């Protein structure tokens, strides 16, 4: 999985219209995973999934309600 593009989205305010453009850019760049933490994380995960389905693109997504950006940091010690 080395070299695959992964993103952790830290939502401070929930859905914003700019997310439409961001998801399209992630698809264009070949992002394979988006994890969402923060405000409305589960809702944003569902929305990202729906955008990918509409564009016939597979992207693994996950939401982590109640977790912080530090919790989602992959270099954070276990």
C-alpha cells in the first residue's frame, strides 16, 4: 500500500459546497482512502461515498465520530 494516496479530512463545520470540488480532485488524483474526523464526520463520509458512486469510482472511506485529527494520524504511536 506504499505510495497510495490517502487523506484524513478534519471537518470543523460539517458540509461545505467546496467539498464537491475537493472530491472531484481526489478522484482525478487517484486517492484510494479518505478518513473523516470532526463535525458531522459520518454524514460527510456518506456524502463522499455517494459522490464516488455517481462517478463510478471506488474510494474506501471511514468516519471517526468523536476522534481528533491526532487520533487519525497514521504516524501516531499505537
